[in-house]
C-alpha cells in the first residue's frame, strides 16, 4: 500500500481512506476477505445486544436503472456475543469500526442500555464505534436523532467510554432525511460532547428523482434507498456539516460513491474518509483500487501544479 494514501484520524492511522460501509458484513464473518480487497477499514454491524431475524423476506431490492438498492433488512444479526466470538478469533489486521444499535423490542427510552451493552461487549475488539441512530428500518429509531434523546444516548456511552483505560473514538451515523434544524442540533451536540466524528449518511426514505417506474417503486414498499440517487443529498449534508464546523469535526462520507469522481466529491465537500456499499454491488471490488488510484493520481497532479 502506498503511504501517500494513509490518513490519520482520531488517533488511528488508516492505510487508505476507502472503507466498507456498515451492513455488508454485519457479523464480522469476512474480515480477511475485505482486507484482501484492499479496504483501508471496515465497519461491522449494526450489532444489537440480542440476535434478531430482521424483517420478512423479500427485504432487499435492486433498482438497476438507478444503480440503487432499497432495503428493509431491519438489523438482522446474530447478536453481540456471536460478533464478539468472531472478533476474538479473527486473523485479519484490518481496522474495524463497531456499528451498534438497539433491538427492535427495546423502547426508545431504554435504547441507551442496548448501546451501552454493545459498547461494553465489543470495546476490546474494535478500533472505533459508530452509534447508529439513522436506519429507517427499525421503527422509531431515527427519533433518537432528536435533541433530548440524542444527548441522553450519547452521554451514557461517552461516560462508559471515558471510564475505560483507553477511550475509543465515538462516531454518530446520521440520516440524510434530517431538516436543517435537526442537523444544526446534531452539530451543536457533537461539538458540545466532543464527539470524534460523524458518518454521513445512512439510506434515505426519499423516492424522488428515480428513473425506475413509480409502480415498481410502490410495489417494493418501505425501506431505505442507497446508491447513486443518494449521492447528491449525502454530499450536501457533508458540505453543510463541514462548513458549519469549519472542518473541525471529522466526517466519514457514505452515500452513492460508485467511482473515484464520486469519492473525490465527498472529500472535496469536507470528508476525511469514505465508505462504500451499493457501489460495491454494482461495480465490484475493483472499485476500491479505482478510488485509491484516483486519489493518488490527483495528489501527484496537485503537487505538480502547486
Ligand atoms: C442491504 C443494506 C444493509 C445495510 N445495513 C446497515 C446497517 O446495518 N447499519 C448501518 O449503519 N447502515 C446500513 N446500511 C447503510 C449503508 O451502510 C450506507 O450508509 C448506505 O447504503 C449508503 O451508502 P451506499 O450508497 O454506498 O450504499 C445498509 C445498506 C444496505 C444497502
């Protein structure tokens, strides 16, 4: 790996800025495979304290014309104990983020306990944590992005983190479907609590500007949309956060990255690292190398013209 691709962020040296987004390897089954594909880091999860099946199938749909996906998986995962076993046994060295959430049955006012449980269980085995409050597929989860519940949730995990010997970076993953007011509140809270970073964004519930026929979209039903149609909105959110914080809060970009150009757009908007999911489905694993090579070529160009 070329050292010019290295990125230093919240105390971690990432060998390159291209990561695997959460939801692809929920239970840390394939960490060696993703390491071999050249990813600079990967995010496992969303993991919940107890195993859960998720929603009934079918729950994942391709919109080929839009190079998009709609999913309503609903946090299907084998639970934190199983994830823990896998992490303990892993051979790979890839940097791992633990993306954590709450079980479907847990009411929102007790949600913090689920996040704390997952935090405590995974703490020794992941490099950073992502608190996922933005999946559209767990009923009412996104309400945890509101000022009061968000403060309470973050504070309880931060308290646990601060009490550890070696606190881990804590990041918040947000939805693209937030209002400007909500986003301002999130930024304010992130600054106030010295959060280590924001991951923007999760999937969207918006269905506008799609090429796929309305009847087909309607027949699919509820779920989060990812891929190309999400690209612009996700970049807008990143840009907004970056400007509002004068670049002081690290941002990991995710949403519609399917080429080097799309990744560079996110970096130009203020992100430090990127993650991919749907792009990997449509473009294949070569996308990781394509993005890394593009970034390298761009840095050489800038040196020559600068
Ligand atoms: C099938 C599927 C499952 C996902 N599961 C999760 C998840 O468990 N936790 C999470 O934070 N994000 C999850 N995501 C969201 C992705 O991590 C990412 O934020 C989103 O898909 C936008 O990126 P993309 O356009 O590159 O796909 C999932 C996405 C898909 C398509």
